[in-house]
C-alpha cells in the first residue's frame, strides 16, 4: 500500500540581517529530505514582507499570500532563536496574521540560543496551542556557544542528528494523522 506524503514547511523564525536561522533550517532540511513519506520546504517569512498585525486590512495581498502558503502545508518545523527569553516579534507577527490555516496541523520546534533557545520554545508552545497546532515532544536545542563557530557559523555536534530525526519522525506521523482530521 502506497502511503500519501505530507508536506512540511520549515519556518525560519528570524528576519534580522546576519541571522542564523537559514543555516539551521537548511541543515534540518538536509536530514529530512532523505525521507520518502514527506516533502520539506524552507519557508522564509522575510520573503512575504508582512505588515504588522493590525496596521492594515486582513485582505492585504501580502497577508493573503502568507495564509495561502501556511494553508498549503500539512505540518511545520519552526526554527526558533531566543530573543529576550521569547520568540522574535517577526515570528509572533507571522503567527498572528494567519489563524485557520494553522489549525489541526502538527509542528516541531528546533531552537537555539545561549540556553539552547529553551525559553523561546516553551513560549512558542503556548502560542501554538492557541492556534490549534499540535506540537511534538522531542525538541532539538542548540547552544550558540557549542554548536556555532564564533556564534555565527552553524556547526552542530553529531549527537543532535538522532534527536532531529526523532522530532521529524514525530512531525511526519502527527501531520499524517491530522491530515485525515482535516479531511484532506
């Protein structure tokens, strides 16, 4: 029996210049692309030029395109960096500008920061719950002190590979299950 594939968006959670999220996202994608039961795409919120929530009508073309993009995925992997014990304002804004397209989908969180981005990941979990996104338990966390050369070049330790693969397995399984709930 041929199992239908799921489409997973790897969302880069930072928009600032010099950000590390593209390196982390591409590394996660390179590990994930070997699977046959899912496809993975990098989703860079920078590319959508999103307005701030509440500053324009929700029928703004940029918001519509963002919602269409979010709606096209069965699940997500959020690449989250910790800023002041939380997620970035850009990621929170992107989450707020879509509502229903997030519903009844699965997500994994990959974080980094001085304490592995743990506080940002925990903050994100609460937001995901409100958006009806089921986040998986396994959470790869990277330290800017040990997994980045000079804090800017991503060089993850090999011990992270099985943790990332486990998280991806959970996201794919949950995304497949939730796809049936959405009637897709």
